[in-house]
């Protein structure tokens, strides 16, 4: 069973601010000519994770202590849907096992662009959902 906790509603805005910074980092990494491509996917995953957790906080629902995006999506109320969520859990691996593997998976420009776009979409959706 996944441990979880309820946070104050205001914490949602702190998570969104952190997610904004993670999205900027992802954008910078996209244009880098050196470094691990996996880090782009890791940061994109972090943006999505924090965005989903921000929504849960804002709705005053328990937040599971997990990096698994499917678990977080499943905790959203019925009817709330994140665009692209069908394939989004593929990014979960970059917050877990792929963080410790050096370049064993081929990532092309399209994969990296898609990861960034999923992160950007998730953050925008969360920002529109969590309105003061």
C-alpha cells in the first residue's frame, strides 16, 4: 500500500511553482548539446508528477508518496482527465530505474519533444485547475 498524506490546499501553489522551474530546466536541457537525454525525460516526469500532486492538494485529497504517474492519475476525481495520459506513465521509469542506467535506451528528438510537450500540457492544465 502506498503511503499518502493530506496537505494544506495552499501547498498546491508551491508545487506549481516548483513544477514551473522544472519545466524551464527541461527546456534548457532540450537545447543542450551534451548531457544525458534521460535527464530531459526525468525532468518532464517531475513536472507532471508535481502538477498532479498540486491538483490533489488543491482538491484537498490525499497525495500518495509515489513517482508513479498512473497512480496519481487514478487518484483524480472521476471526469478529470489529463491529455495524453494514455502514454504518460512511460515517463515514470525516468524517475525510477532509468535514472540509474547510462544511455541504454534510444531517445530521439521526437521522444524528447513529446516528453516536454506532455509536461507543458500537464502544468498548464494544473495551473488552470488550481485557481486562487
